């Protein structure tokens, strides 16, 4: 809750466009006399080849002190009021209405960090729509709000339809920022928020997608049929199911309690034997497809980070044994246990101790494993599959389908040579209690009650 600006963007911005965005954002922020700090509002703002990060300065003593609590701009609010000026002009259900931007009672002009990265990190609760990722910044109508608006206008100018901006404010409440961009950067007056009216206007101006002709449709159908025939031509005699890799996109909206994903690509990558799911076969097939190598044999999600080895209480806060540390760097992620263990070994020892008001906190390196093998064989479950993260996370998923499943629309990612499978022989009647399987010259005992043997 609170006055917020929102944007959706693609996961990566090209270095060339990012350089222009950084140049213009820094020029704008240097030209408008509103003090900024780093993400916490204390150091210097960041404008580099990786990210733009800033906040209002915690030392903003020259501005009006009416900005405490949750603020909302009045209909004709503008500017940033200087100290001594009264900006409170009403109230809304959660706080004050302001006629101008203001800081809190202590002269603190910071609120939420404004951050845009060239390559956006993926977060656990990401729910990209059409491969656009959501971010926001709640400014609480502090003075730095004007520069947040300006930087979003800069991004929109350079990225166009690949950057979508919306806001709790009206279009008229962005006029100041647009004017500032026009004065200092030479553009901005044509900026429009993403509103229902703006979308209708864009839809009317959008060039209709051409409908394929009957001949083009026939050509598409022929290519699909040829792809299916190519996949089936590689089917070995023992195959009972096809293994596929699916590129899935999270379409969830947690605020409305809606959880789902869409599938953007389906690629046939291998074959499975027998009627039961076989995770070894899934992992083997995943290792042979470049996009799913991270789901191959011995691969899981391993995270290395520091944890407490003792209980610590300090100033009303408590940290229990096993709790994650926030003082020893960001978690490091690996795909195999060997890599994670090598990372811990390279650190040369345990994390450094920290004193909490005289109580020493001790730490150790912890390796946490999140299995990529999912077994959701219950009502409304996702079945058996390989995937990094949760069921609806964006990313690649590997599963198998019986051969009765339609191959229409699949891509052919099958290896050129079918996998070799060892021969099997029936056990003699006298040995019926001990079934065997011969594979690659080895004799292996198996469960006498198993209906199927997998190789």
C-alpha cells in the first residue's frame, strides 16, 4: 500500500541500449537538484554497466517535513516543497494527501530503492507475462519520486514497447518529469503511461497480423508432419513413451490466487522403456539437450551460504542455530554437489564471527539441496517431471508421454543415434526366484516382484 510506480520489462537489455539509458539517467539526475543516495539512501547513486540504483538521500534537510506516514499526491500536486512550507492538503484512507513532494519529520528523503538492472535477476516469485518481468518502486511521494519518473521515461524512450510503465498517479502527474526530460534530454513530451485508454489507442494503430493463405497453411502443416515423421523414424523398437522438454512461462497472479503456466515450446529429446516413469531415463535425455543439461544426471539445485551455529539474541532480535546469515554475502548456486563442495573448500575455512552486543555469533558454510525430481502423483498434481524450482516457475521441464500422445507441433531434438539397450533373457524355471538382467556384459540381480526391468 502506498504511492507506487510499476514497470514490466524483458529479462535482458542490450549493452548498446543500456549505455544510452545510463547516460541519460545520470545526466537527468545530475541536472535536477534533488539529493540522492545509494539503495539505502546513504552513499552515492549507482549508474554503471550493470545497474542503476538509487534512493532519496537520508539527509534531505532542505525539503518540507510533511512527508511522514503514507502519502498520496493531490489531484494537482507538483514539485518538491522546501522546508517550512505546508504541503498537507487533505487525507486518504491510509494517510495524508500532499500538494508537493516532502520528506519525513527527520529530513529523511529515502523510501524504497529504485533499481533497474541490465540483466534482470530471476526471483522465486517471478510471474512473467509474455516474457515480461514485473518490478515496482514505492516512492511515497518523496522528492526522489520525480527522478524515478524521469528514469522510467528514459527507459521507455530507448526500449519502446519492450518497456511498459504504469503508475498509481495520473498521466498529468507525470508532466513535470516529462518536461524535465524534454529540457535536459530533448525528449519526453510524447511519453504515455500504460493505461486502458493508451492500450486501446495502440491497438487501433497496430498493424493487423496477416492471415496465412491456404497455400502457406498447407506448407506449415507439411513441415509439421515431416517433423513428426522424423521423430517417429528415430523410435527404437523398445520405446513405449517419448521424453519431451517443455519451455514453460509462469502466468500466475498471487494477488488473485491464480497459479498456472503456459508452454511456449515442446521438444522431443528421447525415449522411455516400460510403463512406469523412469527418472534415470529423463535425466539421461535431459543431458543430451543443450537447454536442459542442468537437469541431467547428478544435477540438482545446490545453494551455499553461511548459517548460525549458535543461538544469538540482540536488541529484541533473535537468530537461531541454522538461521541464514545476511552478513556473509549472497547465496551461491551450483548444479552439482561436487561444485558446491569445491566452493566451500575454496573458502579456506568457516565464515568470520560477528559480535551482537557482546554475544559472539559463530557460523559455518551450509549446502542446501533442492531436488529437481518432482513426484506429484495426486489429484491436481503435476505428475512426474524434472524442473528447477516449483511447478509453475518459468524454465524448462522434462517429462514423458505415452506414444498415444500427439506429437503435433513438437520440435525434433532427438539424438541422431538411438540409445543402445542391453538384451534381456528369461530366467530358467529353477531360478524363478531370482530374475536377472544382462546389460553390457554384467549380470545384475533385480527385485523378483518387479513387473518391469529398466535399463
